[in-house]
C-alpha cells in the first residue's frame, strides 16, 4: 500500500514538473556579429625617389635663394647610374656634416667612372703600400662654401681624397 502511494505521488510530481507552461530556453552567452563590407582604400606603399642633385654651374646663374627650392639635373653619371647616385648622396652627407650645411646646398661638380689601380682607390697615404688590383669606382667632386671636396669610391666605400695625394689612373673606365 505504501508503494503504490509513493509511486503515485512521484508520478504526479514528475508530470507537474514536465508540464510547466513556460518552456525552458537556453540563451547564448555571446551574440553573433555579422561582418560588414566597407570600401576602405588600400594605402599605397611608399616608394623611394632620388631627388636630382644641383650642378654648381646651374646654381651660379640662378637667382639668390633659388638653390634652396629648385633642384636641377645631376651632373654626369649620377643621373643615369643608381649606384653612382647613391654614392654621391653619401658623399654629399659627409660634406654636409663637415661644413654644417643642408645636403641640398652641396653641389655636384663632377661624377666620373674610374678603374683604380689598387685598393687605395687613388688616394694613397704616403709611405704605405697597397695591394695592386683593378677596382671599379667613381671620382666625385662636390662644391660647398666655395670649396671643392674630392671623393674616390668603389661600390662599397666613399673615401675623402686630398688633392695633393690624389693619383688618377691614365684613363677613365667609361
């Protein structure tokens, strides 16, 4: 007798719990966000452009102050040879630091290819010996504050050369 009564109560409780009027709903903890499409332009990649180097002859005929804002065509090979242009830029920065002027005020007088006869690049130090070998490079002449600055280069080095110690090969490479 006790068993059927317990079983009946158990059935009533279960049926009451299962027949609740409000259904059990599980809410998600995160909401799905739908991506939107925007027409954002892709930024362009920065490109390196070489600024033309002024010639000393062009600046002497220009109006005062014009060399600060107007660049002219570079002298000799630096206009067509990117290696020469890079080496000229390095030499200009050196002169700029030496004379305390902006790089744009350092004028290119001459850029000429040479095949140096030894590793001194035509700028030997007195009483020093150098390995004899042909080394391709350039002779760069710059001008600033009414002074000329001479540099000899290979493709890795830019060497300041004193006019008194300068030894040029018999002929230019080009």
